[in-house]
C-alpha cells in the first residue's frame, strides 16, 4: 500500500506490502519506487517489501539545495525506524546503490544484507560532477524532459527498447513528472558523493551484486570488480538487460534475489 509516513526526518512516501523479513528497495535517478513493480509483486508474497520514494522523488517532498547521499541514507534509516522494521536487506539500484553505500557506513546495525544493483563505488570525476551541477540548474529552469531524452538510451539495453518499448515509455513518464527541485538536489548530491572504492574490502555484510550484461552506466566489468573486492559478495550478471535490469529481466533478477534471501543467516 502506498502511504505517506511521518518520520524523525519528515514525511516520506513508501510502498509497504507483505509480511515477513523486511526487504527495502531504493530506486535510481531520476525515478521513483515504481521501477521496482516486478520485485514488489514477487517478494511481497514472502517478505515485507518497503519501496521508498527517496527525498524529492515520487510523492516524497523535496528540500531545495543539495540532497547528499548521506542525508538520503539517514532518511532511509528514519523510515526503517518509523516502520519498526528492525534489521533489513537493503537493495539499491544506481543512485539507490550510492545511498546504500552511505547507509552501510552509517547504520550497519540495521543491515542483514545488501543488494547492489547496477551501481558504482567510484565518485564522479571533476568534469562529470561539474556536468551534474549544470544539469541541476537546467532542470530547475526547463524541467526534466531533456533529461529523459539524454538518459533513456543509456538506461535500457537496445534490445529491451525494441522488444519492450512500453518499459521505456513508462520510465519516460516517471522522469517527466519528477519534481524539479528534488531532481536538482539529488544531481548535486551525486556530484558530491564519496568514493567507496577503498572501503569495499571492509564491507562485511553479505552482499549480492547484480548487473545487466549491457549496462551502459555501471558496466558489468566495473561491477565485477566491486564484487571481487567485497569480502562476502556474490555476483549475478543478468542476460538481456541494461542498467534497468530489475525491469528488463525481472525473472532473472528475482531469481538471484530469491536465492540470496534464502541463504542469508
Ligand atoms: C541512476 O540510474 O540512478 C543514475 O544513472 C545514476 C547516475 O547518474 O550516476
């Protein structure tokens, strides 16, 4: 059920469904919880699935300025505490993964397991960070349509765009209705994010690393290297999928998540 909940860090919109061990889902940029629809459908049968709209996305109110990954991680902890979920498996895609890296640094006490999906451990190079800040200004002036045009070809594998154009259309709608202030604040926050590469060897929580074989944003080779550096990680490369693997090949992604959840202590 979709609801606006009160937390110590303000109101957040969450989709909360099912019962059992909690699985918390964090979406990518500039999306919302609806990107997890196939995972919500599958795992709410066996788990309590909480798909959060991060600050400024979906129905969660924005805050002007910069939304850092650390602040978003603190927001996620506030949601977990407000819903009294206890220890959770936290699954983040791309920007959601950046937030998950910050979360494990802040609140390892709240983690049973981590799922890093199509994400990166490195920070932005200076040029990329600068480009994000320019994007933030442009979004505030013009809205998000130009972002949909530039991002969609990178989000989905070419094959998915041909065989499932409805996925691309739905995602375009999500990007076009995204809140300008929320998108700008998160773009600035990503530009400022910490590089976690040197921390990977110290992340001892059981982790599943998932990547679409044709991911153009967080390539499979880069995610393979993340998985190799993490002490307790398993890697699943998802066939017939790009950056939006959970939407593009839900059967394969759900199978990987199910196996991971079943073997957690
Ligand atoms: C995302 O999917 O969240 C974005 O591609 C992340 C990014 O722009 O680095």
